[in-house]
C-alpha cells in the first residue's frame, strides 16, 4: 500500500472511530497542549490546532521527527514503544527554545489492534528555567558553604605546645558547617585561656553563632582574668544581640596559670563534664551553670579551681560524643568516655575516634569535638 493510501486509510479509521468517541477531536482541537497522532511508520497523520499554529499547517504526512527540527529518528522513540508494548510512555523533548513533557499513548481499533499513537506535548519551559535557576543557586550556595566550612576549620586553634601545655583535638561536623567551637589563646605571659562551646542546632545559623563566640571571647579575654566573670560578660553581650529565644549555646571555660599550673574554670551550662586524668587518677570536673541564653537577663557564674600536676590531662568534649547511639539506642555517655580513658593509655584521641565509630549505628546526627590538654611541666 502506498504511503498516501496508507494515510488515507488511517484517516478513514480515525473518522470512523471519532463518532464512537474513541478520539474526540473537538476536545483535542481545543487543548492548549500540542497533540498529534503518529502511525506505525512514524508518520504524522494528525495535529491539533495549537500545534499547527506553532509549527505550521503542513505537518501531516511528515516523519514524526521532522516537525521537531531533527533530521533522524530519536534514539529512544516513545511512540514506537507505545505501539509495540501498549504502554503509556513519557519523556522530555526540546523543540527550538522550548521544553516539553511528551506523553505517548497507544490507539486501538475496534478489533483491539494498535494502529497508531497519540502524543501530547506539555510546555514545561518555565519549569525547566526555574529548575536551572534553582540548580545555579544551589551550586552557588554549595560553593559558599564550602568556603564557610573551610574558613571555620582555618580559624580553629593550632595543635601543639603552648608554653607548658600541649593541646590536640578531634573536630567532626555532622553537616557542612558545625555548631561546635573551641579555642586556646594567651591572655598574658602567665595565663592561657581554653574553652569548648556547643551551639544549639546545626548549619549556617549555628556556625554564625560560633563566630560570635570566638570573636567575643577574644575581645574580652584581656579584660577578665576570672572565668566566671568572663562567662558573665559573654552572656551580657549575647543578650544584647536581641536574637530569638531558641538561640543559645553552652561553654566550659578555663584559665591556666602556666607558672603554678593552677587551673580555674567555670561552666556555662555545658553538660559534658570535663575529665581530669593521669595514670590511675580520674576526676570529674563537675560545676553547674546556666547556658548562654535569653532565659535570664542577667546571670552571674561561679568558678572552681584545681591544681594540675605534670602529666595531668583534661579531656573536653561536646554532647555529639555522649549522645551517640548504637543499634540498641543506647548512648555512648560519660561512661563511654571514661571507659576509653581507662583502657587507652596515651593515645586518647585516636581511641575516642575508633570507639565512637565502632559504637555508632548509622550516620551520626550531631557535631562533635574533643579537645585534649596535657600539662608538660
């Protein structure tokens, strides 16, 4: 059968079944989407008014790919797939500067045989544009977050020896940015300040709060030798920010006299009790205090003092360690920290890292930081 006769035969079939509502051309002609019918040979035998107005009136009789600006059949032809398998198949197609979601459905004759497929082109150009814009924004945001993470890591204190104090640490953010912060600095020739802080939440907000903590602590370190007075001033400056009530953080802060090894410390709601240890000696440095928050307009903190000796170590950490859960939903806890200290000898940080990885079930959901300070003389 010649191609023109084939087209005429199919058109007669369509006309025959039109009256039986198999194809309601009144509906198709009024649709805002492009609609066309393609036969088994890939020849266009019908286009609706919207498609003709967009691509021209001479589409009938052309190969299905020609009106789309192509010179060869698609590598994956959804029309042929629909005709061969009786499936409804969908894919995206670009026509000129527009993008379409194309859905192809089989057309059956009265005997139940498939003789063509109807394709519906829905314009998704706007959605694709928004998708590209969103991807571009996400890419820029990812770049900015990576820069912020790099900056956050760069401002961490150096590992090593500060006069007669050796400092080492672990730092593991759960997201790209962390809410944990710690620092060590010289206050004067005789005193070193060291703290660890845990900001509520994660991500950008928490990381920005760590910047406030670091900047403020370094700004006031020369004005207050007392750890309790320092936390009181830190709380005052935080309240002055006027942030939302859900923003808060905890801190343990200590000042070491490097001539006498006297270590004064204060606690701003940090519920991870620092552990002082040396050989068989283990001491929990318990001290109560409120978090740095908006619960009270004014808070005065208290402090305690401990005399450190050569070889003494103090382990500071955040609750990302103690609240780590295993398969049984059991937490690592303070008991886990003490257990690691008792059995690990000198390489505490590596042991903590190893034990936490073995204990944890699934991805950890919180930041964690561990700081180890050791008196050398």
